[in-house]
């Protein structure tokens, strides 16, 4: 009886240790633990039969049972440690960064030359305290022309023929419309710079496009004079083009009085680069400002012209073709 139970215990130990050593998951290990050492496990079942033993046999078998239990528990612990570290190893290997592996190639984007000029301009004017504003590309006749002192039969409209929509609205011919919208919303003092897309009914060629970009600036305050305009324009143009001679040439715009074109001496030639002037009192009146109290200046220029001069671009259409051979040069 005794030796029979003893043999069974030793056999259980052997079987248990073998099974545990070959358990390949933690789940399987837990199953084995329950199977051998659990409340309803095999060791427990064997010990329950100790009840029929004599008092002298019992301690001996009890001692053997304890070593079997310890041995199985040891095997369980050992295997658990082994499985856990193997799991960590697998995880470490999976997460290793292979520094020799080639990366994923993402072609680098570039700033479009037009956006480059716009960004540069806005930076310069924001640096001088200006706010950036935008208006809509579809405008009413009022904001594009009339409020800018250009009534329906005004000859200045001839140069700014545009696309008229069936509802009577039009595609704005210049960003000057933003002046009016901004002044209607805000009160002086005003310093605003407005970039945007504009439209003209122009035949497309190397220097003309029916859709192009302008940047407008406007300053309204008490006591602004032509010297403020000159100083501002000079600082701006020299920041963009470098320290080159500029000149103001008398000109005409309906919305400014006096008006001027600004020329830049570029590679030995005078080049017209922007229009400007003191805001006409009629424009101030159209937004309810008192021209006896406030004065101001405005200027506007074409972004394409700046880009073409600065980057020596020979045809305006290159700016719109999305040809990478062209765009990658910037
Ligand atoms: N709006 C004019 C144009 O498109 C450019 C311009 C000239 C804007 C004089 C101004 C200005 O603000 O004062 O030709």
C-alpha cells in the first residue's frame, strides 16, 4: 500500500515535470498547474487516499508528497520564467529598429514661386503692423468698381473688363475691393494687406493671364501723407528686390489722388512694379469716413510680375502648368 502510493507519487512527479517542461504557452502551463496542484488536481486525489494509511506510514508519505509538490511547483516556476522571458525576447526582436533598412521615400514638396512672393510680402507687412485680410473672388459691381470711385461709364473700366455672372455679379478685377469691405467692417487706424486671385478678360500670352494674383495694401489714419506711402513702398520693394533705385511716376487711378506708378531699376532698366496713391476722398466717403479727419494710402501689385522678374521666368503660363521640371527649380 505504502510503496504503491509512493510509486504513484514519484510517477506523478516524473510525468508532471516532463509535461511542464514541454508546455509552450503560459495558458498551457496554467492548465498543468490546475491539473497537478489544483484543488481537484492529481496530487490532491492521491493524498486523499492517505486517509486509509496507518499512523506511522502517514508522515513518510506526507513528506514524499511535499517533495513532489515542491518539485512540481519548482518546475512550474522555472517554466513560467522561461516562457515569460521568451515572450519578452520575441517582443524585443519585433520592435527592434533596423537602422540599415532603407526608409520610405517621400518626395519633398516646394513652395510655389507665387506662394513664395505672397508669403514674403505678408511677412514684411505683418512686420510693419499690418493685418492680413481676404475678400471673395466673386464680387458685386459696387465693391469692385463703384465704391472705388469708378461709376458704370468710367473709362477706367475698359482696362478691367472681366467675367460677368448671370446674376449680375462679377469676378473681381483687383484686390482693391478688399479695401472697401475691410473699411466697412473696421474703424481707423487701418493697416491691412490683402492677397488674392483676380480675373480679367485678357487674351492669354507670355505676359498675360485671365486669372492672376495681386496683393493690395491700405493704410488709413489721421495725418498720413505721401511720404508715408513712399517710405512704406520703398522698404517693401527693397526687402524683396534688394537695395535698388526706385522712382514714383505720376499716374492715374480712380480710387487714389494723387496716384503713381512705382518703377524699380532692375538690370539697368526701369521696370513698372506697382500702382499706388493717396486714397481718394470719395472712397473714404463711400465707407462713411470723414476725409477731413482721415487720410491714407493704398498700393497694389501683381504677384506674377514679381515672381517673373525675381526668378527670370520668361512665360507667365509656366506658373500654372504644374510642370515639375519647372517647379523643382525653386
Ligand atoms: N487696383 C489696381 C490695378 O489692379 C492696382 C492699384 C493701383 C491698387 C493703385 C491700389 C492703388 O491700391 O492705390 O491695376
